[in-house]
């Protein structure tokens, strides 16, 4: 939750009768090293995207994926030219993409925040401004953000596979 707050993912709002918030849940995962020893525990807030309404919460969910054939061809070409290839992981990838529509979520039981009056209130929900894992449009929004970043820094999209720059 601290990472979500730091990235300004949401803001607290009063719950209204006109909108039904999308439910969320917390997914816990135990991280282990190569020897199988416990390293750390992780928790992720995940939206129950199956509750989203087409046209109201999202319009499109398509996000392109690269093919294994294109990736193998790219790696073989890099080996042939003697180019070093790097792989990276983007921490908290989806929550870096900004939503294009306002979505209201309900926090799972056990999570509460203090409002302006200093008390925790059951009659509030959260407007999210960034994509959360589980939202139907999250992969598409992250792909759009990543594509914009690459083209801004001079990379060109491959004509055969739009996921490769």
C-alpha cells in the first residue's frame, strides 16, 4: 500500500448511490531464493476486473504481444551481429500507467484510511488514477505508456512485430 500511496495511485472519495465500485482483493505471495529459502513476503492490491462494465469503465482491452518466433529471430540476429541483449523488469509496472477513465474501487476488508475528520469511515471508496493489476484495460495502458517512452527516446517500432522496438 505504501507504494500505491507514493505513486499517487488513488484518492479517497465519498461513496455515492449512482456508482457501484469495483471490488478489490489483496494477493499475498511468498518470495523464495534459488535454494527455496524464504526471502520476503509480498502483497498486491488487485482489482476484480470481471466486475467492470464495457463502455462505462473501459472501452478497449487489446494489448499486443510479441510472438516467440519474432523474439527468437531478434535474438539470433543480435548474436550474429555480436550485440549484447539486456532484459529488465519494471517494478510496479501497471500502476505507472494513468487511467483514461475514472474508476471507483472499494478497498478490501481490513484496509482503512483516515479521512479529513480523523476517523475511519465505512462510507467511502477510492477513485483510482493509475492502472491496477486486475483491471481489464491495464495491459493496454501500460503498453501505450511504454511505447510512448521508447518512441520519445528515438526507438522505432518494428514493422513486423509492434511490440519490438
